[in-house]
């Protein structure tokens, strides 16, 4: 008698795994009613099997299939699938460098993660670009990693920068001077000037004076969105009056015997009153005299107008050129002098003027120079 026995059926018991974190590992523990060993396979999701150890490569839904293929006595067991969710593991982010000062460069915060080395994406008021200008910015730092998640938020404050002013000393001045003010700010912003005290006026960066005394000039820079106001810098100096002197258009004058010669005088500044310049011969050839202009009057209206002094030289019997010294004097000023040369008028009767470009030598050439000396009719010739 033959007895034919069929294979027995079997089932798998596969305990539910439950939801996991990406850093977890799970030891799979399914059993078959046959007692035969159970095999596992990843049917879907970010998971990796190594024997009966399950680990994860990211977040998502994972499907693990448990199977038993049977043998000569057991039919294959129906597969059992375990489905669960894997979530990222929490990580922390610590933000640093949240207080900085403006210097014209972009200001980024730092982010330190636990565990370390995770990639962090940072935004400033919603932008990935780090800000440059002074102000407050909402910072959000978010971990970008397959296995970890976390975020932090705070405020980045970029403070206005301090600045200083460099103001070169003006130094003592005279009341007729003008000064180009050249203070600079370390910020590169323009510097403003004001007269704190004293007889001075400012037009843009040009300083001029309305009198004499002690002057104080203040240089300031008010700052802007990125720079704090600079500490003011004050420069103090003394303004004195320019000495009143006589200006001469020349100090050497030729005067033809029997003819005239001229020089011109004026003042170097407004005298603020009526003054008289006196001209008189003080030595030398007595034939040289002041024909007109021995006393020239100046005031606030005409002080810079040239006025002529006309000299005359009487003819004499000799053929020499002779010199006289003229003293130019004014109350309150040092005397000055002009030298007048009387050009001899005794010229030979046979002297002929040469053609243009010719050269004369000897006595007659010298006499020609004496004749063609030029009668000065303006301050420029």
C-alpha cells in the first residue's frame, strides 16, 4: 500500500515594525510556522537590508516583504509585507556672528550643527544673499540633509560703522588769503565746514576772511545709513592784516636827457583809508627830477589802479649816462627805491639808423640804444 502525503502549508508571522527615524536600525524578526528561516526584501522606500538588519538612507514610506519559499515538506508561505514611515532625525542648529559692523562687505552668519558637518541653508529676510548695508535682518537656517532635519531663526544686526575726520591744520593766515579746506572722512563721505567763530566766511570748501582775529573752523560729517556721525574736528588759527606796502611796476627806469621816463605805483591791498605815496629824489644825478606824480593818493576805491610817476632829465654838456635814486615813501611802510638812469642826448650828427637786422658797434651803437629807450606810457611796458 502506498500512502501519498502532500506538502503542508505554512504561514509567516511578521511583527509590525512601526514608524522609524532615519538613523535607526531594525533587527527583523519574522518567523514561519514551519520553523524554516524567513527571507526579507525591500519592496520600496529608502531602506537597505544587510542580513536581518534594516537601515535607512532617507525619509519616506518603506515596504519590507517577508517570505518563506518552502521545501520538500512545506509549501511556500504567503508573503507578509510590513509598511511603515521613516522620518528624518532631529538635529540642532546654533547661529553665530549675529552682531556685526558695516564695512562695505557682505555679512554672513555662522551655523553649527549637532551632529556636526550637516549642510545648512541660510536666508536673510528671505534672500540667500548675505546683506551688506547696516540694518536688521531675519535669519532662518535650515538643515538640508537626507537623514537629518532642523532649523533655527534669529536676527542679524549690522551696526553702522564709526568714522573719523582728518583735518589738516590751516595755520595762521593774512586777511587777504583764501584757503581751500581739505578735510577728509575715513568713510569717504564729503566733509562739511562751518565757521564756529572769528572773521571768516566759507563758500563750499573755500575759506576767506573779513577781518583779523582768531578763527575757529569746524569740520563735520553727519553720517548716513551705514556710517555714524564723525566726531567734529575744530581747527583754530590767527588771521593778521597783510602789511600795507607800495607796489612798483619796475625799479629801474631810463630817462632821456631833455625827455621823460615813467614808472607806476599802486598799493598791495585796500588801505581802508586815504593814503599818499610820496616820490622824491634822494641822491645821484641832480638833473633827474619828478616831473609829475610826486604825491599819489590812494583809497579804498582806487588802491589797485596803477598811477604814473613821470621823471624828467635836464640836458647836460657831458656824454655820460648818469643815475639818480628816488625814494618811495608812505606813512607806516618801509621806504623803497627806484633807480633812474639819465640817457645822454649828445648823439653825433652823422648817425644813421641801420636797416632792420643790421648790427652796430662802437660809440654810435651805444648812442642809438640811448635814443630808443622807450617812453613808458603804461605799467606794462
